[in-house]
């Protein structure tokens, strides 16, 4: 399979509001806004699209139409997770997990995006050698 673009879509009560949140906090740009559907892309990643569809729209799968998002987490890998934490905290983003360094080699935190979507911001750090050994990786 040849993939030319990767896209993800999330159900939103208000797609424009969700897109604006990602524009404000993560630098995404709105390409298309049809009211019930909003397409965004990040200028640094033109082959990735982040879309929002009004959750009660006929185009959304009937099995989950009208429901709020549950169990979805979108992650962004960054170079300085602590600087991003301070930036988002100062901007008033709702922090749901404070920064933590994980033994498997990540430093991360999480914020609540609109409509039940969670966003994890993380950076790669050196894993704990003892954790690696205990999990058969070292």
C-alpha cells in the first residue's frame, strides 16, 4: 500500500472551536471549514491532516454518532517537553497529567482538548537501564 497522506478525524460538538483550540495551542492552520467539518494541517507536517466532524452529522459513523470522544489520545513528540508544559499551562490549557519521566524513555504530560480528546506532549529521554533489563529489553 502506498500512503500519500495520513489523516485523523475526531467527533466534535463544535468543529470550529476544536480546530481553533489546536490552532491556538499547537499551530495548526484551518484549510477547510464547512461548519459541520473542519480540516486542519500543521505547516511543518503537510502530509498529516487533523479533522473535526460535528458528532451528530450524517457522515459520522452511526455506531458512535452523537457521542463524546472517549479513549482517544493524540500525541506530539517535541524537543523540550518542559518548555511546552510551561507554555500551555500559561495559556490556560487544562493539564490532566503533570510532567512525568517514565522509565521506558519518555518525559510527558497531557492536556484536555475540546470534546473529550486528550493530547499528550512528550519527548524522548534515556530509558532506565534497570527497567529495560526487568522487561527483557536490556
